[in-house]
């Protein structure tokens, strides 16, 4: 890591800490090694996380946008997703309550993950709070070739796999 990169991370951390102190004083901030998610809101741990890779690749405005997106999840509370309550909090924070492809990857506190299996890799589709029914007949809209590739697994398994903490073979997949 270059001195400039280190400086950038320090600036982001200071920014996140001051935003948290103002909006979620009991919460903490950390970077993580996620590659597929820009930000995470961990309700149980009361922690906002930002992808280190995303922080290094993007600019400060993008980092701030993601941090506020996650803070809005923290303020809206668990199981509210990107619904009306979260949107209102975003407006209260002076943010546009849109969910762009870039910020949509936060994973909230889902219990189950719906994923597409491609070889020994998993691609996030969506999250669920209740155990899904059978997914063997599911496919992505307009993509009949994905029929039979949609599975579900425990969100904790998906999160561990996507962070490189467990190998593919240890993810219990269900259809
Ligand atoms: Zn979100």
C-alpha cells in the first residue's frame, strides 16, 4: 500500500467515525476484505463496514455515499431492506434514496441467500428472511439457460464463502 493510499483510508475512516458519532453513536466502523459488496451493515455487531478494495478504487464522495447508505440501514433497523422506512431515513440524511447497482450489494441481515451456482462459484441474486420454498424451477428473468442453477443457502455460509473464509465445498446448497 502506498502512502497516498494509506492516507486515503485514514481520511475515509475519520469521515466514517464522525458520521457515526453523529448518527449512530454506539456503532463502530471497519474496512473488510469483501470483493462483491461495497458496504455492509451488521446490526448485531452494530458495525458499518466498507470494502477496502472499493475504498481504494473509488473517490471520497463514493465512500461517503456508501457509508451513508449503510448508516441509513442502521437507523432504519433490521428487516426494512430498501423499503419506505429506509428511503425516509436517506432523505433525512440529505441523500437520494436510490439504490444503484454499485450500492445494492449490501447484505443487511438476511437469514438466507438466493444464489446462482456457476461451476464452483456463487453469484448473489437476493436475500430472504424466511427459508425459501423450492428453487429448482427458478431462473433469472428472461434467461432460460439459468433454469436449475438457482440455489439457496444460509446467508452466513454465503457471506463466509464470498469473503474467502470457507471453500465452495463447505457451503450447504439447497434447491
Ligand atoms: Zn442497502
